[in-house]
């Protein structure tokens, strides 16, 4: 459902109807003028029930930034709300950023030093500006897509691990995270579970207008997953087999049961297959079946959103997603006006050029320079590589997640020195040997193994949420949103209708991308494979689960989601929505995992460039922010630690139907962070 609003506006802010709220002091004045005998308890009750309205006009600094960006006040929604106790902050410790000489503090830290009292936390981590700048320069020189690169390669950030462990709340959180899958309504302390302390906003402007949020929408499923599943939740990809194993040969099929793991990189897939090999299977006289039935009908057209299907951010989710359905292409100078190309991962039975000509040109975006094109059996690069690229990495998404997974598994199995007599088939229905084209005979006719021969655990949810919010990983956000629908249902009794849903026909593909007959589930539950699998989900179920959580825990009307990543034009949210969610999260058991997943202003994540756009911002090292960017949309939401020691929830959404460069508008939100941090 769409968020409701007391003031309806179009996305460019044109007013349809407008009713100004009555300031709270007017209400009090009316009470006393009427000479009514009102107890202070009644006044306090009125204060709790009646919202205290924030500063009516936008601060001059924000108004000036809007003017520079050629925007109006109607184009922006802002909510800035104090949260928590100054002396008991739940935010991580600030990070001190010093200039290149190391001799002077930044403006933000100089102000902080003069305003901090002994009771406020001081920064434990110091980073030089030049270290941040060199890191960003090196990253952007090496790859066209630094966020995909850092996510796939699990690159360390500039923020040391000990900084995260030193967060003020981490001591309490450690004990709460161990058993939080069933403590949905548990809070971090007894007081907060019985008394809700709410602050009036420091600033509230157009906060109830539904706007397109872009990637700040990721804050919704990422927190709901933490709150319902727990930070230590893991996905289990299980491997079964039919037939029997004699010596190191399997006479039967190998079955990989997808779990929806958001980050099954090609290296982790190789570890899974190595465990299969270690279990005693090196040769398979049968097929490898990928069962991705956990997610149903979630495949999308990668060109549908912006006609750029090669971009990894357009990849489709899948029940068995491998490497974000993305190939990394690394180039190395080879001399003689040529360059070597190395691909990760390799694709079985698919030709990809290992050598390419170079031309004299600036590197720019190598992906566009080469104009790659996926053809049925080979990758075609339609142009020479700019010679200035030198050693460089870029990433392109494969158009079909199931075919991609099948090709990568076939290649990895062979790389390990193993053999396969049959095919690798990826399908959305569970396995049933009775439906095979060639019925199993002899040893291969034995039923599915009672227990998995391998149960491979994913990275935990805390680690996965970090990638989603820090690097704005779209397909991982989709996987997590769908997983909420799946794993939230596990506590619900399964019905016969589940089996009926699982037996529906779906797309099954082999490595050639050909349609193959699916192998529907057997009704004889003789193996954990049949009765231990999580329920199937799809987008309607997952989004309804998210909607229901919102209605159960928050007071604002639920936002309108059409997916989990924010890569959409028809999804909307209000600043009030995001502000309430972030405020609620602040006191929840897994808040540390949530806030530490956000980029740190001027230092890491998608908010690193904040310090370049606003070098003397007080928010540098003191704001934990998720950003969002689409054409005509820019947004920021997260937390700021003010120089006074007060923590704030901050939300800013800019939409405009005028021709808007989102990067031109972003400095407006930078000023919003700076203004907040100065309080």
C-alpha cells in the first residue's frame, strides 16, 4: 500500500492540499487562557500524545544549498530527530580524520574537542585524509565498479576491525545476538521495553510526502532481516545424492539444494564442491541438479530498468545465486599493442577471448569501451581496449542466473580434477528421479540420501548486511528480502498446499540455456531433502511479510515496496517512514550490526566522497549513512553523532521531475549532515 499523507503532492512537490499543523505552544496557551484547572500530569500526557512540531523553516545553509542546486523546498523531505541519551550512545565511536601533515585536526574534530565533556566518547581511531584519498584513487584507477569489486573480493576497509568491537553498545549486544532468532520483541534493556521515550524532531520538512527513495530503501529489508532472523543467521546450502558411491564414483545424480544465500561467490562455490569431493565423490555417472526452488518466479529482465543489462546492479535474484551472476574481467598489458584477459569465474563450454588489441585512448569505463556482448556460446568484445587501462578490472553480468550457475559449477567441478558424465541442470522445482528422461536403473535407482553429504554455511547475516548497505549491493538486497519471506515462515506449520506449490512447473535450464524437463518433488519424504527444506517464497509473499512486520512494530503506514533494493520507480517511502524505522532500530538487539553496515561520512562506503564535496563538514567521521541515487532522485538516511554528544536520526529525500543531476543535488544533503553534526 502507498503511504498515506495529510498533504498530497506530486513528486515534484506541487501542492494539492495543505494544512499547517498547530504548534504545541499554541495548545498550551489556549489551555491556560481558558483558565481550566489542568494538572501538570495532564499537560505531560498532552505532550506525549500531541507531537511537538519542529523548526518550520529550513535552515539557511540548506536553503542556500537548494538554490545552488536549482531546487525548491518542495523537492526535498527532511526529518532530523534526536535519539538516545548523550551519556549512553548506541552509535559507534567517531573516527578522527586528520590532515596530511598529521599536525592539525579537521574542523569537525576541532569543534568536537571544544564541545565534548568528559562524559562523552572520544575517537579511538585516527585516519589521515591522504590515506583515504589514495585508497579511493587506487580503487577507481583499478576498476570501473569499485563497489562490486569490494563486495566480490571481500576487500578490507580503511576502518580497522578493533574500531567496530569498541562501539559503546557492543558489550551488551554480544550476549543478545546469540539467541535472537526467537526474540522478535526483545529490546536492549528492560526500561525501553516498557517505556517508549520519543523526542520531537529537530527539523521536519515535507516529512509525510511519499517519494522515490532509491537505495535508501535497502534500510528496510536489511533491518527487518536482522530483527526477525538475527545477526548470526546463516543460509545452509545442502548437497544430496541418489544412487550409491563405489570407490570415488557416484552412480547417480548429485543434487545441490539452493538456500537463497546472497553471497555464494565463485571461491565459496569451489569450497562447497571441494567438500563434495572430500566426502568421497570425484566422478559422477549422472547429472548435477541445482534445485533453486526456494525462490519462485523471481527472474527479471536485466534490461527492463535502464536498458543496461550488463551492469551487475541489474542482476536477477535466484534460489542458487552464484557470484551475483557476474564475471570479473581483468586486463594485463601484453606488449605489441595487445592485452591479456583473465576471467573469474570461468564458464564451461563457453568461449571468451584471452587476448585483445589495444588502442591509444583514456581508460574511462572499460566496460563501455569494449562493448561486450553475450552470444549463445561465446563472449564478443566489439572494440579494442584503451592502452591506458594497464592492469584493470571490470565486471559484466550474465543475463540468466540459472545458466550462469550451471556453467560455473561445470567449470569448477572440472578444475578440481573431477568428471561428470551427464549435464548440470538448474531448475525451480525439487528433484524427482521418477521424472527423469532416462529412468534410473541398477545402482543409480537408489533413492536420495537420507542426510546431506555436505551442508555448507554462508557468511552470517551481519556480514551480508554490511555488503548490502556499505556497497549498495542490489541483488544481495533482493536475496535478503526474499529470504525474509522464506525463513520467517519456518516457524509456521507447513501445509499440504506447500507441496502443491512446489510441484508447479518452472523454468529449468542446462548450461546451453535450453529448456529441460523439471524433476518435480516426490511425495515420499524418506530424506531430509524432502521434509527439511524451507518453504518456497516469491515477491508477493516476501513483501507481504515485510509489510506485516511494519504494521506489527511501527506506527506510520508501511512504505510501498516492489522489490528489496530500491531499484524501482514505483516504490515509495516517506521521510517519516525511514525516521521511525531508524529510531526503532536504535534500541533493538542487533543495532550494532545495522549501524556498522552503513558507510562512514568522508571515510568509507557510498558516502566516502562527502569530504570531497564538503571538506570542512562537521559530519566527517561522525555520520553513518546509506545513500541512494537514481535519475532525478538522491537520498541519504542514517545516524549522526552531534558535536554536543547527542545522537540523531537523519533522513533526506530529494525528488524532482525537472531535469536533475542527482550528483548535483547531493551537496544539499551533505549540508544537511553537516548542519546536524554541529548540534
